[in-house]
C-alpha cells in the first residue's frame, strides 16, 4: 500500500512508544481508530445517492364564496348601503382651474 513492511512498522511503533510512553499509546490508538472510522462513514454518506423525495400531496383548488354561492345568497349576505344625501354634492366653495404654463 505505502511500501511499509513489517520492519518499518515495528520501527514506527518503537519510536511512538519512546515518545508517548506505554500509558498514552492505547489512548492514541483508540483516537486514531475512531477518527478513521468517522472519516470512512462520512465519505460513504457523501458517496451514497440521496433518497428520493416524498411526493407532495395534491393541492385542492381554493374556492371563494362568491364563485360557489348562488347570486341571491351573495346579494342577501351583503346589504346594499345607499349613499348619504350630500355625499355626491360638495358643500365647499368651487375650486378654480389653475392655468397651465405654455412652453
């Protein structure tokens, strides 16, 4: 794989034993193994195709009351208000037209 044989591997383990000591070596090995396992699972998760999305539920058309109710029912539901007697007549003084400037 990397060209590391048994003698090279033994040399690396002896150097690690001298540097870290016999008490820390099992903790380092466990941490290294967990890191490699997490990396592999993350790579498998990225490479896996995404699951198909669930189909959306069909949407029913929204109906309005005016579109579905008979005309007589709508007319009865909305009373007609008559305008006040002075609503169409203005009691203020008439306004004068402003002359527009000519170019």
